[in-house]
C-alpha cells in the first residue's frame, strides 16, 4: 500500500476522536503548539535555512524566497496567531437554528467538523501551522502536502505539532504530512474519495487549476488574487496623497501575496490629474508598469500589456494600468479578467460605491481602502485556512466556522410518519 493511502486511512481512523474532543483539550493542545514553536525556533530556522539555500541555488524568484523564509520574528507571529485562535469560540456543536415541529419532533441544526481535510500548498511554511491549528480547533484531521521548496521546514513543523498532540493524549494522526515532494503523491491524494472529505489547494493558478481538474475529492478553490483598484471620476474630498497611499500599499507592501493589487483602473476624466503622480510613486518603488496606448498619452514610455497580462496574477513588483470610459467599463473589465478575489474602488460618490460593491463579482470588495486587508487575521478571524474565490461552500477568508459543515439532530418521543 502506498504511503499516501496509509496516511489517509490513519486520518480517517483519527477523525472521530478529534470530532468528539472538547474545547478544553483542543485549546490546551493549541497553546502547547504555540509554546513548542517558540522553544524549538532554532531547530525550525536551521531546517528552513536548508530549504532556502537549496531553493536559492535553484534560482527561484525573490518573491517565492520571501514566502519560504522563516526567522524568529515570523515564528513569533505564527505563535501569536495560534493564541488568538485559542480565544475564539469553538464552532463545533454551535446551534445554527432550531425549532419544534407540529408533530412534536424537536429539530436543531448544529455545526460539525468536515472530517479529513487535505491541504495542498506551495512555498509558505506558515500554512503548515495555520492550516493544522484551524483544522484541529474545528475538530478536523488534516493531511498536509507542501511543495518541495519547504519540505524540511514543513516536516519539522509537523513533527513538533504531532509531539504536542501525543503529550496531551490525542492521536498524532490528527496532523499528518506527506513526507515527499513526488507528483505521484499529489495525484494519489486527489483520488482518495471516501477517505478525504475536502481538498483545499493554496497557491498559484496552475496548482489550483490542476487540483480542480483532476480531483475526485470535493475542492474549495483558494488563493489566486488578480486584484484590482479602480479610481473613480468622483473624488471630491479625496486628496492625491490618500490615493497614492492606497495604491502603493496595495501593490508594494507585500507584492508576493494573493491580496496584493495587480491592476489599476482609472476613469478617463481624472487620468490627467491623478495618473502621472500615482505612476511616478509606483515607479519609484520599483514597480514595473505595463499598459496600453491610452495610458501612454499620460505617461510616455510605459510598456504595452498583452491580453494574457490582464488575466495574470504577477505576485511581484509589476502592475497593469488601464484607462476606462466609465465605472461600468471598470466593472466589466474586472468581472472578465479578475479571479473573484478582492477589488477596491476609490471614490467620494455614494452611488458609485454602491454600484461597484453590488456589481463586482468578487469575494471581498473595499471602498477607499487597500486590498491588503483581505485576510483572516485582519478581519478578526485569526489564522485562516485560505481565501475562497468560489461561491460554494464558502467565500472569502476561511476561518474556523468556514471549515465546519452542518448536521440535523432531531429528538422524538415515538413519532412515526403517517
């Protein structure tokens, strides 16, 4: 029997135990994981250095290296995010709704764990901890399959968390990691319907599309963020500094993540007043700017953008610029080329903001704010399992409640159906 199937069988066997575990024991394990990460930070960093050195020699991009790298500060932040999850209410057993039926049956609908969740992700070792912590608190088992880039780091993190489970009398198999980077193992994971209840891919478009296309297990799509900012023609009271701050933050604060802005759309009526100043500050920050002939009229020398560029999540210091004739054109462009992740409008118009938020088909829409806030932590949800860009089963940042499902409990006293 192959290793992935063995892992899945053990997860299935461990699932009832964690599903029935009380809040107290789950919180004790989570608190123990936070402490163990800090106390073992030197070991984690040593393993992480091996991954970083190997990947650097392979010539992976700076943005991917940034995602991969762990230091004491980042480990401390991961541990702090776990402590926040400890404080959140346990969603398991929460009554969603309930009522008495005319025949005397008492019906209630409660939250229950999904069961066994498989996470397929790329070079972000923080996901190893975030996913495990959230799955555990919501009563789920988790099978982790990270990329080869972070293999040694991920195995060390998983070992630490499994040790804390064992110390508290719970099955180590609640958290498992596939200890290889072989493609065959991913393919096998995607075929294990009956053992795995849902797969959640986190990474680039190629990874997510591959999982969606090939999996026999239900998939929640997350992550791809071809995010837009639209600068409206109505800007009374919105000074140029505020506009520049929003755009620069959305693009450059951390360009390698899914909620960074990749495209900037601007209404033709204010392009001459606003566009040169905004593009100047982006260029000064090292952003490569691409656009069309209309943009070049206001900003000479800008490189042309291809049709494919408008669909692309750059994950780097690169941004597509487009001048639009109307807010309707902006929305049409976003709905055609966007990834249904996050969009933002800068405007002083109440009607424009209402139209934009109602018409843009994305999980999260901002008014006069950076796209970088689309994040479970920033939304007060603690660590997140991912940002869902589909409409089923959840949309947007996925925290504890979003990785549960529901169950009907019906209490009777001898009723039979006539």
